[in-house]
């Protein structure tokens, strides 16, 4: 009986760790010519230091609510600080005129917004990628490549 309880506990713990691990993809509207960005370039976009694409189209960031574990991971990885520091950067009222940030309730909503906005860039779980968005390489790596920066653990 004790072994069964232990095995159940181990399986439950393993399932929980898998449930909280996710791999993320940076996506843009298919009309956007960008194919890859460096992590530094992505951080500049998040910090509103880069506010237009090479086409001149304004950038809009679309993310999940910062309170979700996935968004926390992405914000900390891209901005290199704590979640609270990231929230300050992303919620700065002055950025509405430069690089606005839209917070979505789900990855599906992120995809829908990016699909409908040629200047949008979003971050979603890789398992929510659809044909309506284009995946952008980060530091020459795709989401499933070894060493990809937005592999969640």
C-alpha cells in the first residue's frame, strides 16, 4: 500500500511539473516580413525602444495577462528582470503612443489579435500556433530547437 501511495505521488508530481512547463513561440501577422529577431531586438520592442517594423508599420505587443505563469516566464526571460519590473515597463502609460501592449485572456485571443493586426507581435504556447500567424525565430532558433530561449521549465 505504501508503495502505491508513493508511486501515485511521484506520478502526480511529474504530471504537475509537465503542466507548468510550456514552450513559447513569438508570432507575427503573416504580412509582416520579419522572419527572425535576436533576444536583444525583442527586448527593445518590449521596452518600446523599437516602435516600428522595417516597413514603417507601428508595433503592438500582444501578451497573455501578466498574472499567468506563462506570461511571467516570458516577461522575465525577455526583459531580464522580475515580473514586477516587467509589469512597470509594459504598463507605462506613455507607451500607448509608441508601442502599445494588449493583454489577452487566452492564447487563442492573442492569435486572433495578431491575425487581425499587421503590426502585432505576440507570444503564445507553441501548441496554439495556427496558420493565421507566422512564427519568428529568436537568436536563429525555432521553438523546438535545443537552446531556444523561451523553453519554459
